C-alpha cells in the first residue's frame, strides 16, 4: 500500500539534507498517515481509511461526506 492519503492525496516529498559542510544527500519527508475506522451514517457502517492527520481534523470538523464533496470526491471513490 502506498504512502498516500486516500482523501487529500498527500504523499511523500523529496529534497536534500544539507549539513554545515553543504554536502547534499537526498531525503524524503513522509506524510503523517493514520489508519482509522470512520463511521459513515449514510452507509450505516464504518469504513477503514488511510488518511493524513490534517484530513482527520477536517473530517472531525465538517464530517466525511461534506469534506469529500469539497475535495470533489464521493463515497464510491474511497470505498
């Protein structure tokens, strides 16, 4: 399974590690992903998602269906 948020699409970023000597080596910044079961009242059941913590906070605030509609997704796209 990839290291990508199923809702927001956040994935790893790449760049350079730059020490004092300025000798650059490649590195990756990984997103803070969590596996969570989220209850969906429209379906009447829970679904398991791999989402970023930023997406989890927004889901807590707006609700899953409202957040998906803002992102241009539907329940069928993530299940």
